[in-house]
């Protein structure tokens, strides 16, 4: 049974979601991992698969592939800028974003940026486009820091997303995470989203929950996974229960099946 909760996005409401997160949560053992790997291996694929919550929310339909743009770059730069701000408190948000932008450009200039990476893309766009990228990243980071500072709990900006390579299945799972709150060894993960949640937002959150749990060294689920849509004023959350983990795993496998069927149909 799903634990999907819907709340208005307010500081008291968000703090209540964190405070009420269950202390008991499920965990995934080696048998669970082997079972999931077997399901993915049963879906034949020549290419390496990369799955995330967005693909689950799109029901596996192809969106034409990922492309860098100001809107897709803002999260990477914005989160990095906010991490920088936690150590260099004398910086403004704009300065922190521009410092991160400069680091990316220097990486490309030094020849350390592989084709297709953010640094590689940034090095090839105009000054006007760089200004737009900076503005988008500042807006993202400002929204995230306002949410973080409204919390009654200690928080940190996630150092990276959660990644899990499924054994011998040519499949990598990516779970996004923006803020992490740890209370008495119980983790709560917060994701910032744009726009408004659709009907598939719940499956997307459960997929992130499952990937986060698979990526944990001990297979321990977060107490709660929270998605925030500030523009819509909405919070959604799911708990780290075995039912929600299984639902997330099923949605990821189902997405891989739909993608493979689409590829087979095109090849035919």
C-alpha cells in the first residue's frame, strides 16, 4: 500500500513532514538486489540503459535524448553554488554561481572536459547564453536555499545524485537528491522540482526512493522522500516502506520494458 502524502508547500508543513517521518524503515538485502538484477537482465538490450524518475514519469516514452540548456544546467550549477556558500559564507549567491561557472570553463580550457559534459557544453556557447545559464542557476539556488533555511533541522546539500549499476544488466539507475536531513540516523531526502506535479509524480518519487535505497551501502531506505514544487505550492512524499520500494522497482522495470519495445519496433 502506497504512503503518498500531499501537502501545501509551507514552512510549517514541510517541517511537519520531516518531523513525522517514520523511524522504522525497510532495507534491501542481497536477495532483493539479485531479484531486481534478474528482471533487468531478462530485458535484452544491446545498448547501456540509464533510467531515472523522469523516465518513469514519462512512462518510458522517448523524449529525443538529453540536451544541455540553461534549464537543464541550472540544477547542477545551483546546487554546487549552494554547497560553496556553506563554506564561503562571505559570497553572494550570484558570486557563488559565477565561481562555479568559471570552474567549469577552466576545466574545459585545461582539456579535462569530455564531450557531452556540462563543462564541454558551456565552453561552446556565447556570452549571452552564459548569462542566461547564470541567471537560471541563481534562481534555482535561491529557491533551494530559501527552502533549506525554513527547516527546523540540520541540512546539507547533497554532494551528488544517487547512482546504482545493476549487476550484469547493462543498466544504471540515477536517483536525484537535493537536500539531506539526518535525524537520529533516519534520513529524509528532499527534491526540488519545477512546474507542477502530474499524475505520475508519485511513481517518480517512489523510483527515487528505490534508487536511493539501492545506492546506500547497507541498503537502508530513507525514512521519507519529499518532492517540492514551489511554483505550484505543493509537497508530495513517500515513506521508506517495503511496499513503496517494491512499487518503485516495478516502475523502473516497466520503464525498461517500454523502452526496449520501442527500440525493437523502430528496428523492425
